[in-house]
C-alpha cells in the first residue's frame, strides 16, 4: 500500500509540471482571489483568447482529465502552472468546492499586468 501510494505520488508529480512551490502557490492563489477575473471553464477561455494564465490542481483525482490544458496553453502561448491543492484553488476562486483548473482572464480596465 505504501509502495503504491509512493509510486502514485511520484507519477502525479511528474505529470503535474511545472509545480509551483509553496511561496509561488500562495502568490498565485492570492492573485486569483484578488483579481476576481477568473473562469472555472479554462478550456473556453483559452479557446476564446482571453486567458492570461491557467492554474491547475496537481491533486486532481484523475489528473489525465486536465492534462490537455497545458498543450492548449502552449498552442495559445498562455502560461500555466500546477498548484498542490484543489481545495485551496477552490477557496481562491471563491467557492466551497474543490476546483481542478481555472483561468485568470483579461478584462478591460484590469490592474493585471502581462
């Protein structure tokens, strides 16, 4: 059981790249919370060209369901990063449920700098 858990954690960490460290995670989550310009539908914002950057949760139960987002982000030249906790990402997005991906979006008059 311990071996399976270790192998699984190593697999998740290798797929969830780049993974933000604790300091960067705190800054990202604070930025998401302050910006109020985020969408839970990261795919739509990437396709519409309004995504500034995408944040994904490395602890998503089936990480494979969001692994197309980094490819889409690269295609659209939108930066992306993984954070460790879907619960923390959900709180930063202002919801009580876990969030596995969100996209900070552009908005006219936004204080967010590229």
